[in-house]
């Protein structure tokens, strides 16, 4: 194990927000797949709901469910969150939108030297947590690993895996292509509307981060937006995706010299037909404009609020395919990751495995705000492969 020094803590992983939609899926996965020796607990603000969840989980594994701890804490209560953080080695949080409900937990983990994972796709939140709590986390040994769901773990690890197939010490380029089909939950809708409505605040947070964040010495790393184009490698139209994903990849590349002296990553959505490619930016622009209107945001959130999401039948229809084209040093590789429902089933799996990886595996020594690839790299690749999400080299030359 790669654990901080100090007294024994009663839990290895505490799942905060366990009674939410993704929280319940993650709890089910942890109960079914965590080693028997891994000490788990469910956390949230409503003890009655947590106890009901534990009763439902008894259908998965009665003996294991009976051993689950219960920790009550509200996202706005720093005293309770500090006690939660001090009770475990890893806190896995599903409580979003994180810009509203996530900071007190990050602060508690940074102070307690406790690792923290979450599912945020909110660039503003990630940047502010770096500025406000990254230094303290480095001092205490805490690892703050954001974006451990479909945003942005599989893209980060996909670029990492692709780079490992290329020569060392030479300029490298990687292009990522995302194709996903699935429905969203109320919590995801709320987070997405929050991101779209806070673009000015996100830009300000990014500028503040740049004041403090060191740049790699003697190396160049970039993640330019790119331009719409037809991708011969994937046979689809490629539309640039200005999400958190390429930012996370860039930060991994800045931290790891294996990405070479000059690294570039571009991130695209894969769209099969030209009409869909033309309609996509219009639809996104319309939603972004509507998200600026508070009554519209409130109406949408009320219609499909947090805690609700697609049932198992609908989730079973979900699919995703990530493709990466890497080139450098005279070598070119085409890698791929495919899976089921991206937003929930596979996100719960990725999130749970990342949290278990931090708690149980022998990892490189890191601290502060770190990306999934930097914190867990090869160990998490192995975990995902064992869980049915292996990255593959489609072809190379």
C-alpha cells in the first residue's frame, strides 16, 4: 500500500453521497468487487437513507452489507467533514455540482492528509481547488484526484496508454476521438447547466491558477482546440470538444516526462454524418445560451432533479468508444477503449476502481492535486482491464 504515515483509520474507502443516483451504483460495485479486507463505509447527510441503502445492498452480499459503516456529514459542515476525512484513507465523493458542494470536503481532505476522488467535470472547481487547497495537500500528503468518471479518467488514461506505445524522448502528438451514447441523470444535468452558466467565472479561475502553476522546464506541452475536420482514421467527422478532458490530459503531460520534449493533444467528438456535425454546435450553443437564464435553469432542474436517472434497461443501451491516434519518432499507433453505458454503469466502475487503487495499490509517491494518470497510471490501467475495460492497440506501424 501507498499510505500516509499516522494512526490506523477505521475505513479504507468512504463513499460520500452514497444515496444519490451514481452513488448507489458505485456502492453496489464496491460491495461486489472490493476485496473482502477492504473496509468500506457509506456517507451522506441523511442517516435514515443510508441505512435503507445498506438494507438494499444486503441483496448483493448480506454479510458484506452488514459490515458497511455509516458516516453522517453534510457538505456544508466543515466539522463533520473533517471527522469524515480523518476516518478513512480515501473519500470518494459524488456530491455535485461540486462548485457549490465540493470545496469543504476537499479542504477537509487536504488538512487530514486524506486522498479524495470525485466525478467533477467542472473546470472552475478543479482550478479553484488547486489554488486554494493544492499546497496544503502537498504538505500533508493528500492526493486530490478529480474527474474520475467518464469525465475525464478514460481520456486521460487513453492518452497515457497511447504515449506508452510510442518512442521515448521524441516529440509526440495524440488525437482523441469520443463517441458516446447514453442518457443523463438529474445530477449530471444540474452540473452541466452549472458549467454552461459560469463560463466567465471559469475563465477567471483558470487565469488565477496560471499565476501559481509551474510549467515544465525544457519541455513544451499543448492542448489546442483544433478545427472541425473529417477524420480518415475513424471514418467520422471530428468536432473539437472544449471540455475538461483535454485539460486533464495536458496536465498529465506536463507532469510526466514520458510524454516527450514536445507533446500536443487534441480532443474531438466523433460524428458519423455531416448533418449531425453541422447541427451539433448549434444545439450546444442553444443550450449554453439557455443556461445563462436563471429561470430556465431552475425549470430544467426542477423537471429532472438530482437523484433521478435512467433505469437499468435504458442504461444497458448505452455505449461508448474512445479512439486515440498517436504519432512520433517514426511510429504511428491507433488505440481504442470501448464500453457500455458511459455516464453511469461504466462511470461507477471507473470511479470505484480509482478509489480502490488509491486506497490499496502500491503507487508512485505523489501529493497535491494530481491527475488519474499521474497518481495511478499503470496500476489503474491494470485494474480497468481486469474489470472489463482494457485499452487495446488496434494497429501500429
